[in-house]
């Protein structure tokens, strides 16, 4: 599962056949880079990330080597495009690189090392940058954390999801709880600077007791960061996201029935109880809540995801990946692997070109609404400067005032507007009223 994909703002409309090379006014040089690796050993039925499973992911027909080459080609073209359209500040270098998926721990360490070297050569990677790799914990797909650390990875984000074997089986996961413990131990002995666990709640058959057991088992491994996301069951086909330039793949056979059964078992009140349980247990264990679904020990907030939530510029590579120019323009690569590879790895004599995709351009009102929503996701909330700018947007100001009256928002001790605990539970509905 890609935490980065889960947190990056989604486009609200689909557009043209390929990303345009011109940036929007106010575009900034990116401080972060997301790389999507769209392969998993098998596909989980709830997952709607861009994933190819089975023979594409391993064995003699694996497409990983082709992807590794294509990412290098895309990096060159994206860097060229940036240099043509955005002024590069002196000394600019990436502060974060995030390899998400899919299962990027399927990359061979030498493929990863080569990619990071090329990124550093072309865009610069700052000293002390955060370099995150998502890893699945099973022995066949966690890779070698020591070799990843040697290649430059500083942070491992482990897709644990649950520590209850029957829940893992229901979710279609390949690993067991002991595999998570082994992966954490390997990451620690590799000297990985930060280790995070991703968990899922509101999953089929889950109870308050089984969620408690998952949280306690996670805490027993002493991670630095915990993400707890509610299982969301979407239908990208119905949402119109799976066309030739869409950023999603059509639902896999069998997945739709699984999702219908799972959705029938979900319950908003139970989900709220599970969320509150996580909040209490994690905060009692010394984790600070800093984003609706994320908690960290001091110094271990995910710097990459903060770039998304602070609406700063980021570049992206890989099928289905999204980039943002820090102002008004979002763009994405189409999800389909074949056209992605064909564009970037042409036949001999051809030249690589940017893959198909789409873009959207936000008007001033939409950009400000997005900024407000993203800021409210964070414990930092909305500052005075943003509140003053909101004065020019009476509808948005009034919606925020209503939310305060309904005890969804409050002014904290430093004068910022933040979500209340009730607001965190109802954030989805609140944000729907702000767009
Ligand atoms: S392992 Fe993660 S990315 Fe892969 S199919 Fe399962 S949920 Fe999706």
C-alpha cells in the first residue's frame, strides 16, 4: 500500500492526453520527489492503487527491470521540463524522496541505488534528506533492509495493516504478524533512522478487542511512526478514473464482490470507536498526533507527506504518479504500464517522450479551499495569515464559522484554528462542505 498515494490530494477532474510543459504562475521548484513502483507479488482485493501483480512482479517475465530503466528516462525528461518552466533557486536540492507503490521493496538494491544516484546527479538530494521506502513485511517481498540502507534509504514504512492473522487473511495479505517483527528488527539492525508501521482499521470482522490487540502488538515493536487509515472502499471505474489517461486501473476480477461484502460490514460508529481507541493508546505511548491518520515520536513526522499537506511543490515519476507545481497545476501519469513503458523505452532509433497522463489547473478559490483543507488535516491547523486571506472568501469563512459553532473546529493556545477530536472524526463531511 502506498501511504504517499493515500495522502496526496487527488485530482478533481480528468483532462487532456498528456501533461503540458508549462507551469502555472507562482510555480516553485520541487522540494520532494515521489516514485511509484507499481508491482506486488499478489493483489489485495481492497486495493485501488496502481498495481500489477503476478508474473509482472517476479520471475523471468518481471517488468521491474524495464520499469527501473523507464524511471531513469522519465527523470531526465521531467528535469528538462522543470528547467524550461521553473526557475531553480541557487543550491536547490530535494529534501525528501519517497518510493511508494505497490511494493518498492521488490526493487533490487542495485536498481534502487542507481535510481537514487541519478536523482542526486540531476536534481540534487540535500544532506540529511529523508529517503523513504515502503516495504511489505513478507520474506519474499521485504527485500534486504541493510542493502537498502546502504543504498541511501533512511526511513522504512512497513505495510503491517493488522497483527491478527485472520484479519490479514481476510485482507488478502501474504504476511503474518511475526514477519512484521522480523522486518522491524532487520531495519533497526541496518541502522535505518526511522521505522514506521501502517495499520488499517474498519476492516471486515474487526472488533474493538482485535484492534486493541493490533495496536498493542504494533507498540511492542517500538516504531517511530504509526499511520492508521480507515479501510476505504472506492470504485474507480464508477468515478471515471480508469480511462486511457486515468490515474487508476480498472477493478480486478473478484475485487468488486469482495468490496461489496466488506462495505456491508463497515459501520461508521464502530469506525469512530476504533479511531478513538488508536488515539488514546498511541498518545499514551508517547506518540504525538500530527495529521488525521498519523502519529509520530518527536523528530519522526513524515517530512515527505508534510510537503503534500503543506501544499508545497513535488515532482513524481512512475505510472499513476501525481506531481504538483506548488501553485495551481497538478498533473499525473496515466496508470497503464504498457503505454508508460512504450513512451519512455522506445524502439531503437526512437526518442523517449513523456508518458500519457492528464492535468488540472485550479482557480484561486479552489486553490485556497484546498490549502485550508490540507492545513486543517494537520495538528498545526490554520495560521493567522491564511485566516486573513480567507476574509476575501465569504463562503469559505462562513463554512468555517459554522464548523466552529458545531464543535468541529477550535482556536488552540497559539491562536491557530485546528480540528477538535469530534472534528477529526467528521473531517470527511466537514471538508466536503469546504470545497
Ligand atoms: S500490498 Fe499494498 S499496494 Fe500491493 S496490492 Fe496489497 S494493498 Fe495494494
